[in-house]
C-alpha cells in the first residue's frame, strides 16, 4: 500500500509543477515579460 501512496504523491507533485508552469506560460503569453516577472516575484 505504501507504493500507491508514493505514486499518488508524485502524481500530485507533477500536476502542481505542470499547473504552475502552465500558469506562468499563459501570463508570459498574454501579459508579456514584465507581467511574468512580477508573477514570479509574487510567488516567491
């Protein structure tokens, strides 16, 4: 059962990274480089 928990944790982590990357990509695409830099600083 531990293997299933580890797989699901890695799946959640992967989806989170992809979602954040996708969000930053959309901000860069629609808002330009200044908006993406502002968003990146706000996330930190």
